[in-house]
C-alpha cells in the first residue's frame, strides 16, 4: 500500500507491472513512508485515506481512523431510521457516519464535534463525496433544540484513561486523545449523551451508539424508564458493539434544529456545498 502511494498508483498496477523501476523521487517518497511507518504512524495517516462503507474518506491525525466495527452503527441506523428522518451524528470526527447516512438515506443530517480541526476534515469529506451535511462545532448535543431530531448516532470516546499505556502504539501515540479517552471510567460521555438525547429526540426517536469493550451492561443501565426497546447488537466477532434505544412516545411536530444561543457562542455551523449559516438566526 505504501509503495502504491509513493507511485500514485493503485495496487492493481503493482501486480500488473512488476518490471516498473522506481525513479529517484519515488524511492525518496517510499523511504520516507517506510520510516514513518516504522515510527508507528498508522498507514492511514501516511496515505491520508481510509475506506468506510464502500467509500474513500480522507483522514488526518485530527480525527480517529474509521474502523470496520463502526459500520454496524450504520446498519442499525438504516434499519431503525424513520422515513424523512432528521439525523444527528454526535462527535463526527472524519464524518464517516454522517456522510454515509446522508448518502444511504437521503435524510437531513447534522453532525457535531468539539474540535474545529475535525469539523474541517469532515466537511472536506462531505464536499468531496457530494453529501450535503450540516456541521456544528459544539459540545456534544448542546447546540440543538428540544424535540428536534428523529435519530441520534454516536461513536463517542470510550477508552478509560487508565488503559492508555496498554493501547497499541499506533493508537496511543498518533490518534487524537480527545476522541479516544472519555475519563476515568470510559463511560462519562455515554452518560451525557443519553441524558441530553432524551431532550433532543422527538418522542419515538432512536439513540444508537457504538460500545466499547465490556461496556454494554453499564451503558444499558443508563437508560431511564423513558426509554423503550433497548437492544444490543454484536459485531462479527460476537462482541457487543452497538446499543440502540427508543424514546417513549409517538409522533410529534418537528422543531427547528438549533437552540437560540446565548451571547457570543463558541459555535460554528456550516453546510457542505452550501453557504455558511449562523445558528440562531432566522
């Protein structure tokens, strides 16, 4: 893969042209990529890309590298999303969930991240893949109005701080810690998302989250009596990977998506392929 990247060719070219001799510049690029990889830099950060749900996403060290397990969040969302749903991706990172759900469902999709650098990466992916997604820089769901969403998805940080030393070097030393570590228990952001999703979802709306290892029981216990149909889906290895729960109630009229902000909010809103808009204006 690194050789193909150095040559600006795909791997099929390498198999079809074994006689290709590298130029001096190609050797320089290939040697640099090998050196970076030997230092532990993930291949995806060297090539700047990662496949997710059949699409090519650009990635930088500002965002987590999309994992195949997260595709189970997409599959669960596609199964549960109501028609003409409003979908919110909380902690979007590269935008892989938001962009994929927009392209697979055609629904109106919003995405948040607390990192402006991550928002820029996600917006770039949305523009390149022609997926009109609205991006909001804010803390989790804080910018969104009550009863404004039909479906919320999230792959939140869930690694306990105490597990940092035991992580693979590629993860520990290169991926953004803000997107990896939630706090001492790893459950801190789950608690906040579940609590605020009860406010932001319309009655009957769904919350879908990726689960960290051995967290399914503790996350399921966070859902109050206002939630129904709590279900946990395993990944291909049989590990509990996705939790989904439905907020009690039936249909209600949709609300405008954003709260009217306080003075000088530290919030940025933009829509890929559309002019930038300001939250709270009409």
